[in-house]
């Protein structure tokens, strides 16, 4: 199994927790191939989890370069299942998934290009109307001068979001301009302006079978949040409203594979969907601790096996992230830097 997202940093990728879940599977014995983009991704050097690592070209290099690299890796490793876990890479992997399966036998469980586009931040308002889900008002802008005309429609403060990652609260036009330039330089256009909904943030990690059925869903409330808005601690919840929202979205979209719903619960018990991430979140290992090994279920779906839905999960399970100094021999760093594999 080949897994991306080994960047277990302050804004961690989902790769390491996905691998932890796969290593604990009782259904298969797994050789893990880590796929990295940077030589300082900690997952590269976690040898108890990752058996071999190959570097990939950045998503901006395009599909042809990625396909060539994957063919090289597959020739050496004979990959059965491929699990991309990062938003920025999904577009390329989705478009290559058909040929990878037909020509090389590499299986994956990924949304279609249309499914990926429909849940995009730019299209979230239309998505909410279609699936009867409340979403905060939002608008896509393409140039910094558009900010001056927003005040009547979007009173300050409001959110400034990159199309893939990052979100900032802008309290005045100067803030908004700075954040527009920051996220557009990093993630491209458009930049999303979104009204702030006040309340507590709750998330759902879920998996669908591609036929409209929910295989598993675990809601979580953030207990500690980093300055980037990432959950550093969270607790599993008993909330039927969140499970119902996940069911409706998975049924309406016929979503295949993992996804994360980011939701604001207001003091009036209204639920506003603020984002749909089209892959497992970095806290996916909490689902394993709660009795739902969702990454294991993903592999079974990718291999075309039937998967029974999880009927329950443990409530009150708490995850807490921590920092850990991983000591690495300089020789290993030199090998991955020069050879592109370790």
C-alpha cells in the first residue's frame, strides 16, 4: 500500500495516522510504501511504520511527470492500493486513477472529478442548497481590488480562505488585502470570502461506499486548536444531528472513500457546514480508537470487497497530539535527498 501525506508537523498530514490504522488491521499484512514531497517529512524516518519511501514530484509538475514516477515505483514495489491523502494532489491522482488500475493494477477509492468540484469551497453555497445543508454566505474573488466592495455584503470581521488550505480572520480592509495576497500567492485564485458563524467547531470523519451508503462516521469536538485552526486535541461526540448530516451528504453525493465535514454548531443548535475535505483528516486515528478502522475499510473498498457498515463507535474518546524529537542519521537524510528513495 502506498500512502502520501507524511508531513507530521504543526499542520499534520493524514498519512501517518492512516498508516498507523493500516498497520493495526486484522484483515491483511501490509507493506507500506511512503510517498513524500519534502525530505524533512517526519514520516519518512518512522521505520516502524514505513517500509520504503519514494519522493514524488510536486503536484504543480503535472500529471505526466507524476505518472512516470508512479510507474517507476510500481515496477519496483508492485503497489496494490494507492491512498492519496492531501487536497493539493488529488486532482492529478483522480485523473490518473483509471489508467493506473487498467494498465498497472493499482487500486484506489477516489471521488470523480465532478464530485471533487461540487464540494469545492467556491461551490459550497450551491452544494448546501442542493443537499439541504446550511452553509455560511461566501463569495469568490479574483483580485485584491474586489475587497473594497465587500463591506455591505460581508461586514467585518470575515474569513479569508485559500482555495485548498489556510483561513484567516480579517478585521478591516487592510487585513483582508494582506491575507488575500498571502493565500493567493500560495494556493492560487480564487480566494474565498466567507461570513463568520459564531459557535463551537465540530467535525465528522466519515467514509462512503460510492453507492450512497455510509460505511462509518465519527463526530469530534475540537478541545485545543493551533494558531492555524488545526485540532490538537478532540473528543468523540454523541450527536445524531452530525451523523444525519454525514448520511445525507454521502447519500446525496454517492461519495466514495474518506471525507471530513467541518461544521459550526451555534448556541441555537443550528449546524453550518463550512468545509468538506475530500479525504481523511489528520485526526482519522481517533476513528480507530473509537472502534471504526476507516482506513482499513477504505482499502477493502479499493479492492472491490464488500464492507459492512460500522453500527456504533465509542463516545468520549479523547485524542491529544504531542511533539516528539525524532532522531535521524544524517546519512538517511542524504540518501533521500540525493536518490529520491530510502
